[in-house]
C-alpha cells in the first residue's frame, strides 16, 4: 500500500484545510494506506488539546482520532514555541518535531499533499 504525507500550514479554524486533510487521512486509512501528518506554521495550533472548540467540530479531537488510528502526527517545534505551545499541550499521539521530521515524512511518502495559504 501507499504512504500518504499531509502537510498543513494553516490554522484549524481559519481555513478548511485541516478538515480536508482529516477526510483524506480517514479515506486513505480505510483503504489500508499509511498516513503521516506534519503541522507547520499556524497548523501547529490544531494539535493543542486545550483549544475550546467552537460549535460542531473539535479539530484536536479529530486529530486525536487519527493518531489513535496510527497516523504519525508531528508538529514543527519552532512554530509551536513561537505560538506558546508546549509538549504538554499536545494531544496524545502528537509529537513536537522539526523540519527534519517533515523531510523524513516526505521522503517516506509516495504521495505528498501540502495545504498552504
């Protein structure tokens, strides 16, 4: 099976990108594919378990679901620190990583989809 790498650069409640990445990840997992997710720039906010989610969707819980299903989730450490997000604030299954982690995920992937601005 193929390995899908998703990179999300935008904030969780500003754009639809995380919702689209979530849907793609679930569909890929359902077909037996591997999935990794790297959160970059404002995307790192999505892994913050302390977000008080508005309304109908809780993106941190959605990412928690993906992590529990085996998706490797790494978040740019420099971007997180710049936004005041610490290791303790991450959802279970997410890790504070670096651009080296992103490069590794991309290198291991058969398909890369980048959600930017």
